[in-house]
């Protein structure tokens, strides 16, 4: 995969996957780029070998960046840039101990991700996957007043857990669909934001127990792992819908399967799973009321190009010893 890095006076950057040209072109203007030219991630041994002696690393959410990798890279490494807004694949403390800044790609994927969360909401509420299969399986024989009845969206209450950029954009879309919006977050949004989006902050159990649809938009941290567990699912309203476009481990999938199987939940829409990829024999995929997508919320041509550019600009700033345009806050060490 790819070639060995050029020997030039330029800093060396390892890019762990094929990424949009917009990002590569920026990097190649200023650095010697070693590209892992594949649609698959490098295996661990390859990754550890290829980072040895590099000055910059542009990695993906599928690459684990930890002490082992940073040791393999060695003291030349000056910047780690993740091609994602989430960074749960990176051991921030390990980077902080070595004084290595970490970059991510916030802002540019907000709309695309909010669109996809809303697409999941509509698809699950209106049973689009089942309806589409119905036609393909040639089972459509007449217009039937009782056929494939879904849930009304307008007039329902949407609960948003995590009210950052993406959560707020989901609220904006919900408002356009005539939904009432509640949210739960660590901190309260400024009053003008609440007013503009018509959103009211409530505690988690109130949100779970009140809302017809719950959409999750938190980072994955030790505190949010299995935030949506059996207890949280039991607290959700009977007949409600769960949407997750954040990270798979935020939801306890075994408990979710139970809640869907029993009919306690009307349906679920997941863009993220635990683990990824989800295999076709996963119990969730046997359930007609569960829609699973392969982590594609940011997958538009425009958004991915912008993510690649942002990730490249973080690398370049790190190589120059400048503050990263999008730096992840590192823990104190
Ligand atoms: C992210 O950026 O964290 C998404 O999960 C992928 O775009």
C-alpha cells in the first residue's frame, strides 16, 4: 500500500487511509506524504511500522492512537490530526504527556450529520425500510387504509441528548417539522439559542419519559458509555423512537434489542454501532423496526472534502509549531 516516504528536507506525514484529494493536495504542498492508499485501515503492525519517525499523523476514527503508537512514532511526532469531530479513538492523556497537540474537524459536518439524524427519524417513524421491502418483494396488492401505519412526526416531542452544534441543528430541523423540542445537556444553551430553536432544557429522566423521539448527540466518554442502558430504555415512553448518530457504545445494544423486540420502543435508527462494523447476523438486524446504517452521517462529497481540508490544516499548523485551527482540549498532565 502506498510508497515509502520520500527522503527530502520536508516534514514527513503519514496518512492512514485514502482521503479526499482536497486534504492530500494541501499536505503535499508542504510535506512528504506517506499515504496508506487503501479503502481499508492498516493493520496494527503496519500502522506501528509506518508511523516510525514521522512528524505528523493524519488518522481516522478506526485507528487507535495510544502510548504504543506514540512510542512507535517516536520523538519526531509533532501533531496528531483526526479526520473526524469525535476523538474517542485517541488517548488524549498520552498525547498530552508528550506535548503533542490533537486536532479534529468540528463545524463542517454539522449539517450533514443533523440531516442524517433527521432522515433516520423520518425513516423509522414512517417505516420506510419495511415499506420499500414490501414493494420489492411484490407484496403490494392494493391501497390499504391499515397498511404499514407509522408514527405522525408533526406535533410530537423530540428529546435531544447533547445540545452542541449537531444537536442544535437537529432541533432546527424538528422545528420545521412542527415538533416540540426538549434537550438535556451538561450546560444550558444561551437564552437566544433556546428561544430561536424553541428548545427547553430538562433533566435526562424527564426527557426520556416525555419524548416521542430521543436523538443522541454526545461524545463517547467513560460517563456516556451505555448512557442509554436498560434503565434508560425502560424510562422511555412506550412506543417511542431512539436515534443514535453519535457513537455506538453510548447505547447498550443488547438492552435495545430487548426493548425493540418487546415492542416497548416503536423503533430505532442507528448510524453507529458497537462494534463497527456490525455483522449481518447481529440480533438487531433481525428486527424490522431497527434501521442500521454504516456510519455515514458525514458522508457527503462536500462534507468529506471539508473534513479532509480541516484535518490537513491541523497537520500543517502542528508541523509549523502553531496552534491548531481545531485543537481538541488536552487534559492537564
Ligand atoms: C465524526 O466525525 O466523529 C463522525 O463520526 C464521522 O464523520
